[in-house]
C-alpha cells in the first residue's frame, strides 16, 4: 500500500494525516516534522493547531506591542 493510499488528508498548507497500523496516525506539518498519535480525533486536532498557529507553548501568532513612552 503506497503513501497516497494511506493518506487520510493532505491540506493546502502541506500538513498531512497518514494512516498507520493498528489505529495509529502520523501527522506531519509542511516542514516534515511528524508525530504519531493514537486516534483520528487527535490527528485532526494536531493538524488544526499546526495550521492555525495556536499550539502551546509556541505560537506563530505573535503581535507587536506599541512602544511605551518614558514618564
């Protein structure tokens, strides 16, 4: 069975969920950083957090704060 046959999802941003043996799934981001999770719900949540950038503790949604004037 090829990788494409085992792919559950491949997103436009490059993340993927691949079905492994015995109910496990490999979740990879666009930079091919992968992790193995134990169920499909967790795989979907992992992709959502990777693509939205809100995975604790490293968020890619940083915002600049205005400089405070000295009093």
